[in-house]
C-alpha cells in the first residue's frame, strides 16, 4: 500500500503571521481568547443573516449568546488582572491592546 503526501494541515502549519495560529494552553495569549469568542458570536450572527437561516436562529441563539457572554467575562477578567498592581503579569503584558468591535 502506497501513501501519497497530503497537504499540510492548516491548523498546525505555522503561517507567516503565526501569532494567529490555533494555539491551546501556554502558547495562546489571553486577549486572543477574548477575540475568538466575540468573533465566533459575530460570525454566527452574520451567517444567520447573510444565509437567511431564520429557521435555525432558535438553535443558534444560545451558542451566540454564550460566546458573547464568555467574551465579556474573559475581557473583565483580563482587565481586572491587568489593573491589579500585585498581578503576576508585567505591565507590558497587561498593556497589550485588545481589539474592539
């Protein structure tokens, strides 16, 4: 049995801007998680409107709201930790910008 080489897996291949590669654990930065949850909520909402998936809005509303709520929660935790002078994070880490929408 011969195997043919497969294309690189886009989730594990480091692109030019590898800071946005799918990272789990200590490799990912907190603000990336905040961005990810709010982007997921926006993308799901946009998909419902763009694709006119009105029949699915009842089943997708909870994942949308959960993602948005979790983004707010993570953002509050990040801001609280960043503003706490006794935090283990350095001020340069705490000053990293968070995207706003």
